[in-house]
């Protein structure tokens, strides 16, 4: 077969990546002539090849099984709160905050499944359960669901992605030093989620609470109004609770666990798209495709928390096929790995507590700052003067 014949199935962007890769001794299927792997090369398989490798029962949604996880999580939240309130001991409160904040995060993951439709085949059940779970932890269900759908439909795209999307070099350099610090200096970024709900990320506009935000189509406005109303009702219930049990007790029972939940959410969503040992590509224009973007996501091992937060660490297959229920993700991943080959990055094994992820999070925040303004395949760049400038300013 001639070179020209082999190239007929490639679009112009893929040909460019292929030529660039071969110029560096790399082949277009991700294998390099010198034994290295090029993660930006177009994969030698299609998304339908991955789909065909996954057992058919992995796509089946069992609403009763899904609801059982909701009942277990809700029971755990109630029991933890009752125990903490009964003993009201400062020796116990820190343990309660971590445990309850983790359960808030687990409830978010179940609401997240509702948003994807992987909870059940009933849109009504998904919406009801999703609103109950997400409103309880102050997330506007439909507002988040719609923006998260945008994230999945555009994962790995520099401009169109929605979750922890890279900043272009020009946008990055236009930000003041305080904004840069809040974006990249631990611990500030892991408290970003509430701000994101109100005003999104730098360079993007709109609010998850505003039905007229450019996040939403006109036919989605009623859904957004419904979710915002539920959010307001939950805030009102919290304010009313404060008048009964006192603001300090509300802070201890709900406020601090909510902050722990936010930390979980921001850290996990960041780690699923950043911090691999080798830099992974982001795409623009013709180089982006749903498959190539999805292959840049990363699985993580969270140790004892894997089952607690419903295997959200099995993220690659979830990103490619968000319709698969969380209780089938591990099996689906095992089945897909032979097809994915080196495009699947085996997560580092964790002990009971995933302490190794703290170092990965901090090092990624320190080096992954922006991408070039142009180029259809780009990688994170580092601002070597970022923290030096911040230190000088503080002095």
C-alpha cells in the first residue's frame, strides 16, 4: 500500500500530527520508532472499537441498585451528624468533618450520575434524585448538569472545554498577580468550585444560577430556574436551621463538611485532567476529536475511598461513555484496556490513604500554567516567575 493510500483516511490535522511525529522519529499510531510513545498521535482505533470490547451488561442501568447507593449514603450522613451532635466533642469534630465532607462528595457523585443519565433510564427519576442530592450540598442541579455536559462533549479542547480549561498565554499574562495566585497557589484552587458556579473560569462568562447565561439554550431556562429555586430553598433551610441550633453548630455540622466536599470536588476533577508524569496534549481546531480529547483523561487510585465515592477514579471510560453506571466502570475499563493500549495510563497504586496524590496536585499546580495562543496540539507551559513575583509582592 502506498503512503498516499495510507493517508486517505486522515483529515488534514491528523496528517500534520503524523508528519510532525514522524519528523521526530514517531509513528502516527502512538508508537515511536525509538521506542517512545507519542500521546498526541491519532490512535490506531476508533471509539466503536472500544465500545465493542465492553460487555453489553455494563451498559445496563439498574435503578434499584442505583437507589441503594443513595439510601446508604443518606443513612451514613444522618448517622454521622447524629453522633457528632450527641457527643459534641472537639476531639471528635475533626473526624466528623472529614467523614461527612467525604460523604457529601459521594452524594455529589451519585447526583453526577443522575446528570449523565447513568443512574437510570427514567429522566424523571434522574431529575428528582439529582435535585435532592445536589440541592442538599448547594449545587444547582440542572445548571451544573448542562455545563458538565459541555465539558464531556468538549473534553481536551482548549477553548470549548468547561472544567479546569487551560488559559491561553495572552489571557494568563493579562491577569493580575492576585488572580494568578488564587488559580495556582495551594490551597486556594481547591476552594474554587463555589466561585466557578457563580462566575465560571477566567476568560469565560456566565453563571450556573442565571437562566439567561450563555451557558444555556433558551429551551433550558426553565430547568435552570427550577434548580436555582431548589438551591434557594436549601439556603433558606440552612438559615432557618441556624436560628434553631445556632450559627456555630450549623457551621460544625454542615459548613465545614461542605468545605471538605468542595476540596474533594476540585482536587479530583483537577487530577483527572492534569498531573501525569508526561505532559498530555490539549487540542484546537481540526486536531480535536471526541476520542482524542477523552484519551487525555487520567484514571486515579484513591485507596480506601474508591468504593466510598463510587469509583469516580475510573475516569477514562467514564469520560468516553458517561452512560455506563458507576458500578460497571471497573469491569468496562478492564475490558477496554487491550484496545486502548498505551493510551490508557495505569494509575499509581495507592495505600489506604491516597497521600501520593497531594504531591501530584501540588507539582502540577506549580508547573501547568498556560498554553500557547496558537497551535492545534499544545501542552502546558510553566511561568518560571509566577511564585517569585508573588513572593516579592508579599514582601
